[in-house]
């Protein structure tokens, strides 16, 4: 029974870091509402988190935290990309939109996978939460308990992203009104720009 404790602690810690308003979550929710390859997006995000958490648990977190200069180029690149993506949401908010019944995905599978990887891997917060934070916390455990902690955190990622995926589909009826899309696109725009600003500030302070 004691072996389940590190798993549950990893699950809780992972959930606490992952379940937050951020670029990745906003993107997943938006695409889920549009039914735009949302299950594939959830899988890509979960696999990325699983790989990054594994790197952290295996010791990469300590290496990155001791070399902050490694994050500076990623911070500038992430800030630039999120600014551009936020501008796209800003234009969508101005134009308005409507989700028609039975509307199909409008973005190709390859394009949506590349976009998902870009939003995930160009955001240094993803590395801080998964590789650095979870990797450092896992260092408090020894042997198999450390791996169980990591597995718990990975499980939290899968549960959360697929919850967003199915939750977005449940919210779809609300988005048949243009005003609802304006609110969501405005929230996504502000989220992206705030994160981009914070990334730029951190890059300049390194």
C-alpha cells in the first residue's frame, strides 16, 4: 500500500502544475470545441508531457536548473510565437465566429500536429513545470518510488488533456453563438500575450 503514495503524490503535483490557464490548455480547449482533430491534439500533448517528465525524473531537471542560459533562446522564441498566435486570436475575436452543427475540422492533420508541437515545445513554462519542477521534486524519492512519482505525474497529464478534449465537445452547443466565440478568442488572445510578456521579461533578466 505504501507504494501507491508516491504515485498519488506525483499525480497531485502534476495536476497542480498542469491544470492552469496557459497557452497549451487554451489551445487544446479551443480546438476541442471546434472538433479539430482534438483527440490527436490531446495525445500529442500527453506524449510530450510524458517524455519531458521522464527526462526530469531521470535527472535532466537538475542540469537545466543549474544552467539557466539554456532557457533564454527558448524564452525569446516562445514569446515571439505566442505574440503571433495571440494576434490571430485577436483577429478572430474581432471577426466573430459560429460553430455550425456537424462542422468538420478545417485544419489538416499534419498541420495541427505541427502546430500542437510548436505551442508545446516553444513554451519554456512547459519545461519548467515538467522537467525542472517535477524532476526536482522527484529527487526526494529513492529507487522505484521516484519512478512511481513520475508515472503519477504522467497519468495526471493524460487525464487532464483528455478531460479538456471531451469537455470541449460538451461545450460545443454554447459556441453556436458568435458572442461566445468572441469571449473565448479574447481570453485566448490575452492569455497568449500575457505569457509572451512574462517570457520576454524573464529572457531579459537572464
